[in-house]
């Protein structure tokens, strides 16, 4: 796996995220936090989980660390705060990805499982997991937005490619 392919997958994730955030523009705080019967309860919970886990991957998992400080809950309590936190995380993730060499990608990382055992992965595998993690949650956020009559439209990868071709 090469850096450009990994960067493209993250770029796709940010493109899809931006469609979600655009669809949510102007949403009330009540709608943002309304329980919708989803895994992460509401739109804010889903999106907050996504940005928090991306940060956890960038600062912790990719280096085999578990001591990563979480994003303050208060920053994720509103759409504006969450959007700002995610834009900051995106800039840091893109800078991290830009600095990777092929040997960095091929380097192995040892992770400790909850049961005390260990698993070894190439860094590129963990980056693919980080990029792919949001797929399910973006679909859940799209469903939440649709329930709130704010559908973001089609988030499929081919739509991203089509958007890139159009410029």
C-alpha cells in the first residue's frame, strides 16, 4: 500500500464528512442532540465518535500507545464546535500523512489487546483501518440527517471520484 492511495482514502472520508456537515448547517442544538435510536444515540454522538477515533488513531494506535488525551466533550457538544475540532484534526492528519515514507508505512506496530495479548500490524494496515472506520458511521450520520429531513445525498466512493473529475 502506498501513501498516495492512503491519502486518497482519507480525502474521500473528508469529502463525505463535508457533505454531512453541509447538510447539517443551520441545525438546531435540539436536533443535533435529539435521540434517534442509533448506536451513538444522535447525530452529535455519531460525528463526535468519528473525530475522536480519528484522533485516537493518529496519536495512539499508529504508535502503539493507549494514553491519548480525548477531545473535550464540550468541544463536541455543538455542530460548530465539532466542525472546528474536526478541521483541526484533518489538518494534523493530512500533515502526518504527508510526512510518511514507504518505510514508515511498512513499519510494524504492536498493539495490546484488552485481554493482554498482542497483535502486530504494518502501519499501512492501521491507516487503512483508520480511513475505513468512518464508513459505517458516515452512513449512520446520513441516516440521522435523513431522519431530520436533511439528507446529505449519495456518499458513495464513485460520487467522490465523479466530484474530483468535475474539479
